[in-house]
C-alpha cells in the first residue's frame, strides 16, 4: 500500500511539474508573419511527383 501511495504522489508531482514547466517555457501560439513566407509564384511552379535524390 505504501508503494501505491508513493507512486500516486510521484505521478501528481510529475503532473504539477509538467504544467509549471509548460507555463514557463514561453511557448505560445503566435500569428503567422506572412511577410516571411515565399511568394505564391514559387508554389505555383511546383510539380507533383516523386523525385529521388
């Protein structure tokens, strides 16, 4: 029974630590900067198919 309680506490600690680290890491959804994306002309010239290099 002690092992079950220890395992549960370890799981809770890991869950709390994960949430804290995810909030700290600075990862947030940011809008796309469309000025950094290549012009559509380049994409229009792309051909479908397989190429082996």
